C-alpha cells in the first residue's frame, strides 16, 4: 500500500503586465519538509522538488527522463559545500577563464518593512509588508538603475502552522535573482526583518532606467500581481516528492570525459566545415 503524507495545496493566479494581461494559474504542494509544483500539467517540461529532509532539490527533466540532485547550500556543512564546489572545478574554471577582469560593481539594497495593517485571510491573521529592492550599476559611462516596490500580504507563521499542519515555514525560502554583466562584483545589503510566513497576495511594480552617454534616457515599467485562490489541506502520495520511477540521475557538472567528448565532436564539426569550404573553393 502506497504511503501518504499530510500536506497543503496552494493555487495561485498571477498577472504579468497590468490588469488587461492574461492571468496564469499555478499550483504548489507543501508537505512538511517537502514541496513541489502540482502534478496536473502533463506538458510541463521540467520542475523541481524541494526536500529539506535530504538537504537537496531534485531538478526533473520530463522529456529527457532524467533528473539532477542540487544541494541546498544553506543546509550543508562547510566540508560538504567545499566538496560540491570541488566536484565542478574543472567546469567552472573553463568558463571563468573566458571572463575578463571585473567591469565594475552592481549595488543591491533590499528593504523590508512590516506594517501594522492586518486582515484575516484563509482563516489566519495576515500582515501587509512593504519590500523595496534597488539596483545600481555603472558600465563605463553608461549608468543604469532598477527599483521594484512590492506590497505583499503574509500569513502569520504560528497561526498558519496551527491552521494547516502540513505546512512548514522552513519551506519558504526568501530570495531574489539578479544578473551580473562581464564579471561585475555584486554588493548586497539587506535592511529590516525578512518575512517568514506564506505570501498569499502581492503587487509589484518594477522600473528600469538607463542613462546613455549621449544623454538619452531609456525607461521601462513592469507590473506583476499575484493572489492565492485556494489553500486547502490534503493528503499526498509520498512518491510524488521523489523523481519519477525509471528516470536516470545525471550529474550537475559534466565529467571530464564528457567534456572531452563534446570538445572532440565540436572540433570534428569545425574541421568538416573547413574541409567542405576548401573543397568548394577548389572546385570553383
């Protein structure tokens, strides 16, 4: 008999680009120390399963029928972190060698503020947070900046755990992505307390501004909203939080042998192209 585990199903609706843009629904399943997207979408090409108990994330590639195991760095010991980094040193060294010296730095400041505004959502107290992220970078004489302002509602941690026993706040991993250009050095600063609860509603406005050496200013505004449609208790099969049966495990970093094979195939392709061009010139 297949084992099951108590969990929570969360269905959200997000809109990118304003009120008239099409809405997109997505599902996330939480179960104690595990989470993953919903299993309803058969066309999904890839997805991730988070396993805090194993201190790793399974990255599943559906079409290739393969998966990777990515360690959760903040849960590893220093020895484990060093071992993982060392396992990919041959790969990272090759790509790092292609980069020149750092072209500058990108400064990132994130401010968190919990407001006194409170409402009842999904049977729990929810508090409104203001989150502001600012970025500034300089590439030669070109200066660019970006700012995002987010108003978000987070469920109270203690109440949400009592109301939904299958939910654990440890599954909520606050973070954000940023892009560096030409080996920029990121300088990150966080201000205020980071929210720990489950975000059930948010509205974010992002503004990107670039000042060109000619004095021309380019500006772009992006709006995104998210709201939770459903938050319900449910029991899930434990197997859905594992890579599908029959899928092969693939390494995070290609082995030296795999890299050598790729290099050989690339060199043969280039050689064939050059020979073909030489024969064409000889005929003409």
